[in-house]
């Protein structure tokens, strides 16, 4: 069943983008326009749609969700303007003998969570003090009193998997920060100085978490198998982000209203999951086990945002 009401993840979704420059880091390598295009470019190219977050969610949702991102503040000279933090990169790395200023998760008052939450709250406060937020944009499309999403782009390269300086989605529960009367809650955390991780694919993966999608990969690889792999953005995101699978679009996205169940033999039309509308993109076949069923979908690598799937065909 759908996990959310029918209106969730539909319509205009306004995302805030805030840059953070850690003390002592090199300036941002990208220009303002480069980052803005990664988020907002709605154009098409000779090979399809420009690889942007806006285009990805427009296509992935069958024109039901439009994610527009507001980079604050806007830049007049194409140079990224960032909040300059008071601490250097080492402060946001794990403690070690060679990094005595790093965070220590054994210390409840000064662990990773505390440092991350305080960093983000300072960045929000800085933007508020300098009147950086647009006043005519609705950042609460579901009227829950919370900012729908903030994407913090932090200077520097990624650290170790699941460290603080690693792309992730979380909620700002450990510090209070507001934009107007809306509390900042859901956020994405991105690092700027790694071409693989600072890409539209990673941006869309983390934003998908904010929209309700879970990871589909094993956090522990000891099992020796991959259940989904390159067929879904939430498993192994490719350099050009691939579509969510059909069941993900149905259960978590609310973009497929229903999955028809096949109970009789016959001929059925199956369109690519990246079709222009959600009709006939998947079918359900029940198993003899009441707790198990199968969803059949069709993938085609020539469709928008499908150029990096393993191959084409029914899966």
C-alpha cells in the first residue's frame, strides 16, 4: 500500500541550497551557474533531458513533482557565496591520535551529532542575519510547519563512509533553526570537491530520501549478493541517475496509483517504467506464499535517465 496520502510528492516542491565553507578549505571549485544548472536546468539536449535534479524528478514522477531549488544568496558575479564556518575540516572528522580535535562519539556532549547540528544551525542563522532567504517562496508545500528540505553543500572532499563528511540525508532534530516561522528539519548534506559524489546522481539519491525512499543496498556486504543493484537509484546510483523501480514509485513516491494484478493468462501491454505516464508500466503476480508477490516492469536504456541501467528488458 502507499505509505503517504495521495497528495504527497505531487506539485511544486521548493528546495533550499545553502553553501558552507569550512575554515581553511580551498574556495569552491564550481561557479554559481554550474551548481544552479545541476539543480534547476529544465532544458533538453540532442540526447534527451539535461542531467539536472529538476528534470530527473519531472521525468521519474510522470510530470507529477517539480523540484525547484533556490541557491541562497543569488550571485551577481557567478561566484558562490558561502557561510564561513568557525572550525576547520579536522573538527568534523573522527577523533584519532593524529586528529585530537575530531569528534568523539563516546562524548555525549561533543559527538558527531552535536557538531553537525550546530554547524548547520550556524549556517541558517548566518543566512537569516543577512536576509538571504526569498520571502515570496513557499518552502512548506505540505503545511506541516517545517521547511520541506534544505541541501547544505559543504566545501571539501568526502571522508569515510557514514562519517559526518559523507553525503547523507537527516533531520535537524538536535538544534533549532528557523526560516521565518518554519523550522528547518529535513536536510541533505553534500560535499563539493568530489566529482563522483557531488553530482546530480548523488543529489537525487539524497533528495529521494527526503521524499520517503529508503536505501536498497546492504549496509553490510557479508551476504555476498545484491538484491537490486543498478536497476534503481536507491541501490547503486549511476553517473546519470536511473529511475526508481516501479514498486518504489508506487509505494514511496505515490506516482503510480495502482499496480494491476495479473490473475489470468493472456497478452498484456507493458510500457517502460520511464514512460510518459504511469499507466501499464508494471503488473503484480501473486505468489503461493501470501507474504510474497512479484512486480514485473520493463526497462529501456534509450529512455530518459535510463542510459546507465545494466541493460534493457522485462525485470
